[in-house]
C-alpha cells in the first residue's frame, strides 16, 4: 500500500544486491521499524517482480544514488474515497504475484 503522504511504496531491489548485502539491508529495515514501533515484528518479505508491478499499471522508480538498491512503486490512485477500492485491488494483485520469503530471525 502507498504511504498516505506521497502515494509511494518504498521497496528495495534484491536483484541489485549480493546475499550478504541483502541480509544486511533486511536487518537495517527491521531495526528501523522496531525503533518506530516497538511492537513491530516482520516475519516475511514479499518478492515482487518488475513485470508484476508493470502489469498492474504501476511504475518502479529507482533511486540512482548511493542507495542503488532503493526504489519507489509509484502511480497509485489518490487517497480519496472513490479510489480506495482501486488501491486495494492493485495491492491485492501485487500480493498475489509475490513470493514470500520467511525471515530467519523473526
């Protein structure tokens, strides 16, 4: 689901990382989420292909900086009442296309 303030979903691109870098990023995200919400527990990550994102009509906007692995999913409908069902539909399509990867330290 998109963030309400900017209609973007922050993601990282696993294909841009080796396995140790991927593990390190997962740890950083988990640590950061726990700081924000002490009860936060992330048990799985969802791996979604670029093709699946594009098939929904959404776009992947990569960040080309030192965070070469970061990107945003963009193109979500606005957050008005009429668009909520379309946003949920797009999120469900991405969820259906996702492969779940259990976190070993969850």
